[in-house]
């Protein structure tokens, strides 16, 4: 079950980082 918990923690963590990185990169490329 430890494997499932680790995967669950990586899913939301990766998504949150990707979302924060998306706007940050777009804003940096904008100007």
C-alpha cells in the first residue's frame, strides 16, 4: 500500500508544479 500512497502524493505534487511552471514560463516568454 506504500506504493499506492507514494504514487498518490506524486500525482498532485507533479500537477501543482506543472501548473505553476506553465504560467511562470509563459509570463517569462511574454516580455
